[in-house]
């Protein structure tokens, strides 16, 4: 990916069906709760790293409310920048070193997300913070009815 047209490519990716599907899976995984504060509904999906953009692992994405998402970007200079390599399955290429700031932010948000998930699992969520049309739908069983 060229650094020259990176902002345009990233903006296009965020409009793609591929991103919409990934974003939906992350929001459903978090049961539509912010994994940063566990107090508000999640509306955004944040990249903990941009190393694998377009081929992200789901653990590299976290569901956040708008306030926590803005706070996450304020706390670091880790704004979307062109990846230094393009991952391909089966490739022997190694990724470039992750910046210290990106690594610290990824760990901090990962810890926050894990604590938020644990807290949410321990108590039932208020009904007004859930997206009812998605809450009942299990992840990965989109075609279960068709198979039955």
C-alpha cells in the first residue's frame, strides 16, 4: 500500500462491505457495549493497530462509544497510517516493528476491553443499551437456519 494514497484507500475501506461485516461482528461480540467504559452503548469500532488493515484479526478491533474512541486517539499519535507491509496468507514476509506508542495503546485498550467484558458478563445489561435486533443472533450462525 502506498503511503501517498493511503488516506483515500483507508476511507474507501471504511465504506466497504468487508469493513461493515467486520465492524458488525465486533459490535455483536461486545453486545453493543463500550469496551472502554462499559457505561455507554458502543457505536464505533477502533483499530488497536493498523498493522493488518483490510485483513485485521478481530482481536485487533475494539467496540467503543464515541467518547472513548475520541479519548483513545487523543492518548496517542497512533492515527491511521499506511502499513509498512501488506499481509498475505501463507506469505513468509514479516511485519515491521510495531511502534512503542501503538503497542502500549493496544495493550492498554486490550486490558480495558477485557475488564469491561468481564464486568458486563457478571451483570445483566440494561435493555436500553442493547440493539434488540442483534442481541438474540449468535455470532457465526448466520446460516444455521438454512442448514436445519
